[in-house]
């Protein structure tokens, strides 16, 4: 069954079957692009973090490429908190003045 699934999915960039054969085949090509992940958790992993197979979440936590502050600032949550902080600060200043 695993062999059939591997042959079925290994055509895709992200193989969802988490098969070792597919990982070995696509390993060098995928990691070179810095876009990286082979296995079940491939959709969760961000770029510049490499993971192969079932350990992808574990490798992602200890990824050799830590998140850059620039990328983190672009996330919608951080932007929302920054806007809220600015509003609160301006509100406080207005009340005090």
C-alpha cells in the first residue's frame, strides 16, 4: 500500500503520503528551493525551514532558520496589536491633555 501511495503522490511538490521513497527522490530538489517539506505536515511549515517525513513538526520547532522580525511584523495579528496600542496611547494622551 505504501509503495502504491508513494508512486501516486511523488509527482507533487509536497507529497502528502509521508513516504520515505518520495522523500529520498525529491529531497535535494525541494530543499534547494528553500521552500521545503515532504510529508504530512508540509502545509504547516513555513519557507526557509526544512522537514522530511513524520518529524516535520519537531524539526520546524527547532528549525535552523528562526523567524525574522520583519516577517513576524507582517502577520495580521501583530499588525492589529500595533494598531490597538497606537489607539490606546493616543487615547490616553488625549485624556491627559
